[in-house]
C-alpha cells in the first residue's frame, strides 16, 4: 500500500514537471521573433508560358482604303489565294464615270493637237512663198506646245482616276490561305473593317508571351510541347526561333484569377514542327520539354 502511494506521487510530480516544461517552451517560442520567410526559388521550376496560334510570319489584314458597298465577292473562306488576286469588288460608279470623263478629255485634246499639226503642215509651204507670216506659224507652234502640255496633264489625271478605281477592288497582298472572309454583297465596308479579311501562310507558329521572371530562362533552340490552354490537349511540338529584346504588355487575358495586369512580357516565336488544327488566335500553354524530362 505504501509502495503504491509512492508510485502515484512520483507520477504526479512527473506530470507537473512535464507541464511546466511545455508551458515554458511555449512562452519562449511565442516571445521569439518569427523566422524570415523564404522566397521560393524558380531555378528548378518548370517553364510554362502562354501564347497564341498565328500563321508563320504573322497574318495579313485586308481592308478598303475608302468606304464603299460590296457589289461582288470573288473568293471563299478557306481557299488558297495568290498575290494580286481579286477578293471582292466595291461600288465604283462615280469613279468609273470620272475616269471616263478624264479619258474623253485626253482624246479631245489629242484631236485639237492633230488639227493644229495638220494646219501647220498645210501652211508651211505658204511661208516660203510669202503667203503667210512667220508670226502666224510661230503662234500655231505655241498652240501645239500648249496642247501637248495639256495632254500630259490630262493623261496624268486619267491615270490618277484609274488608280482610284483600282482601290475599289480588294486584292490579296500575298500568297496564302484565306483564313477569314467575313464579307457579303450589299454590305458596307470601311477602312476600320480590315479584320474581316485575314490571309496568312498555311504553316503556323506560336507567339509566346514570356513573363518577366522567365526572361533569360527561354532561349532560341529550346524545345516545347504545345497544349490547348482550355483542355490541356497536346497540339504539337516546336522550337523557339526568336526571342525579342523588348519588354511590353500582353494583349490577352487567361482564366488565372491571380493574373496581374501590370506584369511585363517578352515576346518570342515558337516554330511548330508539324501542322496544328487549332484556329488562329487560339490560346495555348507551352511547356519546355527539358523540364518534363527532369520531372
């Protein structure tokens, strides 16, 4: 009985000592300054950057120099076009009439010049016989020279009218694929509607937007796998062929709720190894292949 009591007393003392020790350590820990936070290192983090699909060498937008109504379309979206090929024609009745008047003016002046030259041809023999004065011949020569200058001016005006008329036929500036042709007869086109006709090469590339903290970690020759940014589906592979030396803002947003609008980016070009079926402007996520192997 006495031994049992001693054991209980020792157990209670041990419990009290442990409790006091725990309280003391807690007070010391709470009084100590917090440990400085460690900045996460990006040295071993996998490089993942966003980009957009575009034609190799970028796309070309075609729009009218002057506003007008479309009267005829000559191509269809999705077909190949060649440089200089007409795409659509716009209403040009006024311009055609102006060209017709300018041409008529040229012909009228040429007829007047022919009449004067014919008259000079007939009167030159009379000059030798004294039947006409030299002053009269000189006057006709001056009239002929004036008409030649007027003809040159009228021809230049006609050429300007001809060039103005050509502006109402939209043509492809390059050889390529007609990615977008949102034009229908009867519609009114303005110079601000250039994004309705888009042409580019069939082969595509990715324009990467490298965030500032990745600058220096993406170089020419780096291999990447390209994934759809929405469903993470693999679209293809490619290599970086160009990294810009200019830092600017990005022209699109992602679904990342933590994305900052003031972040700066460096653009780069990723040339794809094979055809990609994603449409132009598709948002993609590119992951460096070397980083995937490390994982």
